[in-house]
C-alpha cells in the first residue's frame, strides 16, 4: 500500500478518532448488542439489527483508520524547507484574477480536507495546479466550473 500524506494535526485527529472509537463507541455498541439479545427472539429484534449494523460500521472505520495511520507519511509544515515553493502542507494566499477575491488554503491529505477550515486536498484540482509554484506565479485551475486563474500572493509553512 502506498504512503498516505498527512499533516501532524491531521494525523492527531485520526488518532483521536481511533481512540474514541475503541474506548467509547465499541464498548457502547457491545453493551447495546447484549441488551438487545436479552430481549429474546433475535429474528424480529430491530434493536439488535441496528446495533449489529452500527458495530460493523465502527469496526470498519477502526480498520480503515489503523491502515491509514500505519501507512501515514506525516509531514510537519513548520519543518519544511521548500524555499517559498508550494508543497504539501503549505498554506497559500491566493487572489482570484477574475473577481479579486483573496483566499487562504492549506494543502493537506485527502482525509484532512475541509473547505470550511480552508484545508484543500492535495489531490484537488486547485492544489495540483499550485504544487511547485512560487509567490507571484499564476496558477491555471481546471475546475468543474471552468478555467480559473489564481495569483499566488504568499506561501507560508505553518
């Protein structure tokens, strides 16, 4: 399996979720299954079916998180020496050439992406267009809505 790039913060969030699933969610669903079993006939027991379905989801998510963390390549943006180049983990300040709107994005792993927090996936069209460029460069982004042009104002490693 290939390495999964994650920032330090993203890896910690996955570890926290894994810990919560193992210490809170898993024991709760086991207790719910035991409670539902005590009600008798399992063939017509909706509570039992729901608890078993929830258990399957939790176990699948635990396996998924363990796999991602085992194959994680954790990158700390504060320790990058990219000489002002846009790389994974960098925070980039852009201006939309058409509208003049200024935006700030951090390029993160697929599991960390959250546009509301200004975090975009390294595999997104905008991140792919930005990687390797410097402040002052213009990035042409082939977005679903058409071609967009962004000027890179600044690159930070925070």
